């Protein structure tokens, strides 16, 4: 008996001008995908501020277009 594993990939959409920072409502420059399947959007300033903690928890970061 063999067991096959399948994985599905979901692409994250590119950031647009309508996407806003979750901290200050400035234009979002970074999307942080959290290990718990959540997502946070940050402007450049807040992304830099929270980067150490985001890395610590294993978030996947992607920049705007």
C-alpha cells in the first residue's frame, strides 16, 4: 500500500493601492502571512518595526508589486 501526499498552493494576490497598513492606514508595502493562516498588511515603517517579531514567529513576507 502506498500513500500519496498532495499539497495545494494558493497564490497571494499582489498588493494594490487599495491595500492599507493594518496599523496606520498608509499604503501597504508588505504582506505578512502568519503561520496560523492569518495575514497582516504593513506600510514600510511598520514592516521594519515589526520585522524581528514576524521572523521569530515564522511569518512569510512579500513586498508590493
